C-alpha cells in the first residue's frame, strides 16, 4: 500500500521563486503551516526561531529596503536593472516567510542544537506547505547577510536569518535533480 507521507517526502522538490504564482496560502493555511513548522526538536523548549511574514504590499516595501541596502553596500554602483531586481525580490511569490534563528544562552542546550532546530523548523514549514499543494523554495541570498537588511528586520545580536521560504502555486512541475549516492555517504560501525 502506498504511504502518502513517504510519497510526499520522496517526491518533494524546491520550486524556484520566480516559478511560484498566486494564490498563496490563506490565513488558516498559514496558521497550520506555522504550527507544523514549530513541531520540531526543541531541547529545553526554547523556540530558538521566529517567523516574519511578507504578503501583499509588504513585499514591495521590503523590496525598497533591499534596493537601498544594495545601493549602500555594493562597491560599484548597481545598475538600474539590479536595483529593480532587488525591488521585486519578494514579489516573486505571493508569500515569503523569513525564518529567524535566535540562540539563547542556556545550560544544556548548545548553540548548535538551537541552530539545527531552526533549520528543522524551516524544513517542516516547507513540508507542510508542500503537503497542502504549495510549492516552496528555502533560500537566503545576499539579503540574509546584509547589515542594513538585518537592521530593517530588527534582528538582535543573537539572531540570524535561517532563510526565506517563498510559498505559492508552482507554475509548472519541476523536474527532479540528481540525488546523492547514499552508498558513498553511508557506513556501518564498526567499519
């Protein structure tokens, strides 16, 4: 008997942001997606992550922040085409979710575990959206590391962008890509 969960995991595929179209998830679906994103290993119950949603006009307003950061941070003055690309960056999908990793100094919960928990939240977010029929793409791009963008997000010293998850309907079915050869990556102990 075919297992739908295994089939989803076996066949899920990232969709490039510019291949995602409206409609995006509705408020109830977003709530479900984020609830599932939060159901990850979280030693000491720290919730070492948070989410920032960009929908509607907020995507264009954030694009102005990206263009200003690009203009201020690039060594060479960016072209008008580059600035327009930055203005439209979040307009590539109907919903963009910023996943923010936040490490809390806590005995017994190492920084690495907290960062991994944020990564697991990103993956659960993608899987939940995929299970609802949406395409997703989890990427960072230069904006995740820009001091000006970090300031616009109001990131604290203990926070980093774990990624931006673009969510929408896939315009077309994505071809699969070559996957790693597990025989080259797996050993049994003792060898």
